[in-house]
C-alpha cells in the first residue's frame, strides 16, 4: 500500500549499497522519509521537493546487531525469503 503525504517537511535519507551486500541488504539506492514531527515516514518511492539542503556522508563500515531471543534464533529467513520470491 502506498501512502501519499502532502505539504510535509522532513528528512530524506538515501542509502546506497554496493552489489556485494546482496543477502544482507539490497544493492542499489534506497530512499526513506521521516517527517520533522516524527509522526510520518516510510520508504520513499516518489517525491516533489520545493526546497532542499543536501549532505553526503560516506561510511566504510557498519555494525549489525541481531535480537538475542529464542524466537529470532528459530527463524528460517533464507527459506522465508525464497518462498516470498516464488509467490511473486
């Protein structure tokens, strides 16, 4: 479901992932939006921008933390992802 926001100020964060992250993240560019009031936000698919200020930050490392719960340990993520792809 696509949600449309109009006349909302906020921040767009663009994340570019290289091809070698396939399996951990999705390669390519991903855009996300969060409103200034922090009440609206989601993945950004389209936008019309009136005024913008840009900053670029290159990150050469990151840390990923996984939940330390029994439920998370039982997940079969690879199997679930394969099933989701085959259902499309």
